[in-house]
């Protein structure tokens, strides 16, 4: 499954570092890209290993809550 946030206003250097740490450690995350310049976030994950709700909770702990994302796709 893929999650792509097209505009993440809260995405700054600190949040990006927190996300990087969380996503590297989260079982089931296969690939991720954080682009500060355009405030975009892309996460590819195996939903059999990590559910979207868990992913969203971990993102929120890192400072990137779903409710603060202007546009996103879940494929």
C-alpha cells in the first residue's frame, strides 16, 4: 500500500528527522521519501505488517498528524 501526502504544512526539518527515525524502525515500511522543499511525504508499506491506523499514529507522534495534511492519497 502507498500513502502520499501532497502538502504537509507541518513538515519542517525537525519533523522530517522525527519521521525518518520512526519510519526506519517501523516494521512493514518498505520505502519512504520526505521532501522538505515541496512539503511532500511518500510511504510504501505492507499493510499485512503495519496497518494504516498504526502508521498514522506513529506519524502523529513524530509531529505529522493526518488532520494537518492538506492533500493526500492512499493507494
